[in-house]
C-alpha cells in the first residue's frame, strides 16, 4: 500500500467515527450508470508500451538480492511505515451503511473492533473485519503484530468489510445495524462527477516503409533493375 500524500488530523476520541454514511438508494452501482464508449476499453499507446515493457522485463533473468539489499529494503519499509501519522479506515456493514474512523500509529485491531461495536445496535454479537481481497482478517487483539498501520500496512485510506460470525441468528442480521443515535447522523454518499476528458487521437502512427517506391516491381516498373550478371540463366 502507498502512503497518503497528506496526513489526516486525529480526532480527540478515536472510537468516534468522523463520518457515517447511508446505504445507497439505488440498486445499480454508480460506476455502472456512467456513460461509456468503446474507446474506454481500448488501451492507449502508453498503456500498450507499458505492457510490452513489463513483458520484456519479466522475460529477463533476475538475480537474487544480496543480504545487504534485503536489509536496506527492510529499513526503507520501516521508515515508510514510521512516516505515516494517521490513516482513514472505512468499515462497510452488512446493510451497506458504513462509517469511517481516523486512527494513529498506536491503534491496534482491538481498537478498530471496539470502535465498530460502539456504533452497532447489537454490539454483543460476534463478527470479523476483513481486509480488501477477502483473505486477511483483522484480529481483535492488543497483542504483537496487530498495529493497523505498521502490521496490517494500512498506510492510506482503506475499506474494511464487516462479516457476521456464523453463530449470529438470522433475526439479528435482518435488524437495523446502526444505533438510532448513530443512524441519525448518517449522510448520503456523494459520488464526485468525473471531468470530461478531451478525446485524443492516440492511434499508433503508420511508419512508412524504408524501401523506395517501385523496389518490389518487376522489369516493367520504375524500380531499379537487376544487373545483367546477376540474372539467372535462361532469363533475358
């Protein structure tokens, strides 16, 4: 994960969300309702060149890094993580409502779980928080290797998914997720309009042949004729 270009100010109470958002009103996601053209799916010259460069790079043999290089890379990663002073974490709930918090370097997985419970109508039920990709789960722990920024590599805005535990009964899942006091603060999610880009003709230019015109013509063409000594026997 990259680092956000500008740090976000930490709230006085890390358990209080900085934003609560309503569930989308429509059944169609905003991205699907945007107008598109065939050119949106056609790679540009720059993308094609980048793809070719990556293919070429992957075909080259790569040597294994030395111990010094491995150590330098680890030190650079530690410095990068240490430079992150805050991270916005948005949690999406089963009813598609969501809430966002801002945490500092000392926040652990247990702090995130406690913050989520503080907005739940049924905070005593079991659940887990899943990172993007669906494989890694944030642990509800204050123990080692549970720092959100350093250990879970949350260095920029991240969306975490709330998943009920299998033991949670169906009637609880159907109820409103947020507390009434929290739900009253929820605002609609605003989707920013993308600026219209000017159409640029980025088609691959046709490179003219280096051969002079008429070089492929026969004897009747205007191209250069073969010398007599080069002609095959039987030809005149």
